[in-house]
C-alpha cells in the first residue's frame, strides 16, 4: 500500500495532470464525472479552481474555488450551499495546493 500512495503522490508533481470530479460542490461549473486538466505551473489567484490536499487529512483531495488568499494560506469555497469550505476546515496551506484546474 505505501508504494501505491507514493505513486499517487509523485503523479501530482507533474507539471500537467488530469483530475476527475466527484461530488457536486462545484456544480454547475464542474460537472461530476468529468475530467479536467490541471497544472502545478501556475500560482492560483482569487476565483481560480484548484486541487488540493485536505488540511487535516492529507490523503483526501478536493477541488474548490479560491475565495481569498491570506498569508497563512488559501480560503476555499464551493458553488453550492452544502459544499464543504474553509469555514469547516480552515485555510489551506500553500504546500497543500497541487495545481490550478482549467475549466
């Protein structure tokens, strides 16, 4: 099992990669089941969609929109009212950001 995790970890260090959306927190911008290109070459700005590791559970990945950028990290939000956000898990540290998602 550690070997598989290490492969997944290395996958996201690539400059370009593909992510698949699960869940509806980005609807209607992000469609569940659809794949999107992402890149670690770009610094996310306010309004960008990003893929990141959850601040408390590093093995869980999320795709959310950047609402605000602070010195301590990124404030994230979804587009639907029931979406998890930084209001629940706090700011996302910069080193947890894996890449910008192109929609």
